[in-house]
């Protein structure tokens, strides 16, 4: 009953990075929130972050190999650029839920297109750190 939570580039700086857009919570704060909610839902969280696209591809493969229940993926800027991540999501049967703190559709035009969204089972965005919690609750309903 493990849910992989994969976080892409610059999300290691959450809390100090453009807090007016992304909020004051750090990735550790979000991990703690997710752990608490997961316990209530009978799930377990495997939290990862990388600034390297290929690591995210490897972890999507790993999620399937390990029989994860689902993946929450905040691919950050790779959302808007990465055909490799799109292909990896398509290559696995594990459901992937796209997550964003901000709402990219109301920001710069280059954030309006999401490769991840073309293959994700669902997208949760624009709720700040709560986007992760709502996505986790959606996993419990899968
Ligand atoms: C983000 C939105 C992306 O456009 C941006 O590149 C990020 C964070 C978010 O969570 O709001 O790094 O994925």
C-alpha cells in the first residue's frame, strides 16, 4: 500500500523559493503532512526529490517494479518539457496523479502545456501544499 511521491527540480528549495507562489511549507513539512494523512488512510509514503530528469524516470519504473499503489508526481518544470516523463508514465501500469502547488494554467504561457497531464490519471493543482493531500485522498479512492 505504498504511494510514491516524486518531486522534481527546485522543490528541494520549497519554503524559501518564491514563497508568494509556492507557500512557506518545506518539502519536509509536506512529507510530514502526507505521512499523517497516509496513516489514517492505511497507506505508506515513499517521498523522493531530484533535480535530475532521469532519476524521476527511474523512480517511475521503480514504483511499478515495487508494486506501488500509485505515484503522486510533481515534476515541476519538467512537467512542461519532458517527453521522457510522459513516456515513462505511459510505460507503467501504476496510476500517476499530477500534482502542482501553484496553478500553472494561470501563470506564464510556457506553463500552460503539461506533458505529464497527457498521461496522468488525474491532476490536482493550485491548492498549495494541500494539493498533495487532495491527491493522496484521490489515491485512496482509486
Ligand atoms: C510547479 C509548477 C511548475 O510550473 C514549476 O516549474 C515548478 C513548480 C508547482 O508545484 O506549482 O517548479 O510544479
